[in-house]
């Protein structure tokens, strides 16, 4: 996908046929996967390696591939963000985030706004940018990047105290819609200087309300469609979910709602309900999210010209330093002042304000609009994102230990997704027969509402053994082998099958 819009030749003059494009793409993907396998051995965030590989393959790198198409980059970015946000939403446990929901929502809305305004005013004071241009730059870098946070927290396998992990993942997964709105709004103000600042307020509420309502509605509709459509092949269910995901985004955007918000809310709804072949869907989207991260960072790496970034290093360092050391802590401490939380936790949340691909994608919007300072904005944003991931990403474990918010290795809790996707963590089991009169008779496996900590591993039916799927219907006389992480899970699973607490 990310190489389809390359010009007919690269800088070396080699003709780029479809076969050559596929060859180059497969090589870049392979290198990225191998680099990801070894990245943390050397303490380098994986996303930076993806970006570096793209830059090395670009017109100023050893690959010599010419790529200068912001429109295609934005298209790829929007597609990739849909997958990344949807995958993050599917993995978001409502039970886990409910205690920190209001903290997360405050950070992802008010926190983004405070970061945007503080950075915008700073840029206005230290550069020749107009106030709207400064606010546009502030909006672009205002959100915490979901891909960067999900990737680093999970790859580093950090166990955090005081519900910090769900708070950080909720914030990073839900704040892109606010940053997107602010970017579009301030870009419009830069292009139409005569427009009133207050004209963006109705737009904000329109996007928020439509995005939120349609996200919930499409999540509920998706739940019905997935469970009732009865497809013949299990492998088609992830394809069906992709179709629902893109329809949710595009339809919401079509009627002027916030498509990114709708996609995230729909995914959270689906992820917290019983779906047929849910395990297959979760595994597929985990792979899709990784693929999209690689494709996105490779594409943005190809789009960047290192020689154009060098002249903005000075101002980039200044803005990046202000963002990391002043704007982000200011927004976090103001937002979390409404909630009971230890200061060391607030400081850690401040440090996990990682930027990543999302600001770079949003920085293509001024390029497409042919803004006078668009290339300067793009290169500054690129530098800020890279410096943030390198500085904050590599130092997260150290910051966590220094602030004493990291759990000991043996005390790290497993997330529901960890349990669901890794059957070998089940340590308790029991055998149970479905007797006549059981409320489970005639129900499909996904309709049993099993706890996330338990699964039906095997069914013995008339001297035959079946490996159950989500659409497997239970019959009287079935003998089930149930695996669970603990005895509580076994008890809850038994209750689902017998109707007894």
C-alpha cells in the first residue's frame, strides 16, 4: 500500500514496476519485523526503527526511493489510525477503565486543549508564527500517540501501580479525536483569517456528539451483525469487522461527526461484549495493528527529507523541551487536580506524553492545504515526535522505578487480552457434563457469557472430541473440559453453564 504511489523511477533511475514495488515493500517489511525483534535488546523503541528504515529507503537514504506525496501519506495515515485505534479499543476492558474513566476523559479532552494552547502561545512568542499558526502547531502535537504508548508499554511489559496502565492506555487511545478536531479547526482559522475563533465551538460539540452517539450505535449494530450473520468461514469474521470499522469512520465523518472517536467507542463496545469467534477477531486485529504501525512509520520515513529537518533542530529542541517539561506536566496536573492521586503518579503520567506517528500524519494537513509555513511545521513536528519517542520512550522503565510506580516482576497483573490470547496461562481445570434441563442447552459458546479468565478447551460428544468455536452449540450430554486462570473463574464458568451462582 505504502509504495503504490511512488514515481515511475527512483533516484538511481531503476524502473519501478509492480513486481519491483512488491519486492521493495516485502524487503522493507521483513527488515522492520526483524528490527522489531531485536530493538529492545539495545533499548531503542521499535517505532523509531520503523521510521529510520523508511528514511534510509527514501530519496536521501541508501534506497534512493523518491516519495513526496502528502495526500497519499494522509490517506495511509487515516487507514492505519483506524486499525490502531480499533485494535486498542477492542483491547480496552470496561471493567478495568471504569475506575479511571473520568480521569482519562479529562486528560483526552481538557488536557489536549491545555497542551495545544500552551504550546501555541509559546511558539507564537519565540517564533515569527502568527497566533493561529502557533495554535495549529500546538494542536498537531497535543495528543499522546496510541501506537507509541501501546507499543512501548506492552513491549517493555511494565506493570504499573494505582491503575496507571489503564489510565494511560485510555488517554492515548481516546485523545486523538480531540487533537484531530483542533488541528482541522485551527487549520481552518489559518486559511480564513476573518473567521471568528468562537466559530469552532459549535463544530466541536457537533463532532463530539455525533461521533459519540454513532460510535455507540455502530458498536451495538456491529454486535448484532457479527453474531447473527452466520458466515460459513471463521476467517471471514475479521474481514466483516474491517468493513464495519471503515463504515463507522466514513459515515460518521460524512455527516460531520468525529470518525476517530466513533471508531474507538464502537471498538470498546464490541471488545466488552461476547462475540462469535472473538478470539480470532482479536488476534487478527492485533496483527493488523502491527502491520499498520510498520506501514505508517515506513511511509512517513519515506516522506521525510533529513536535510530539511536539520535547519529546524534548534527551534525543534526548544519547542520539544517546552512540550515535555512544561506543557504536558501543566495539562496533567491541572486535569488530575480534580481527582485523588499521588503526585508521583501525576509525574509519571506527565512523562508518558509520547508523540509518534499521529502528529506527523496531522502535519500533512497543512502540506495538502499549501500553507506558507507548512514544510517548516511538518519538519518541526517530525523532530518533536522523534525526540519524544527517543527520550521518553527509552526512559519509561527508569522513570517508573525512580518514581516507584512500577510493580515487581512477580506482581504484574495479566490483562484480559493476555489471558484470552494465551491458553497456556490457565492453571485450573474441571470437567462438567451438560445435563438435561441445563440452561446452557441450545446456546452457542459465545452466548454463555464466560468470564475472561476461563475457556471451554474441549467438548466430548458421543465418543467424539470437538474443539469448540464461538458458534458451537451445546447439547445435552456434552462433557466439557474447562480451563481457568484460577478457581474463581471455574466457579463463574460453572454458574454460566448451570444457572447457579
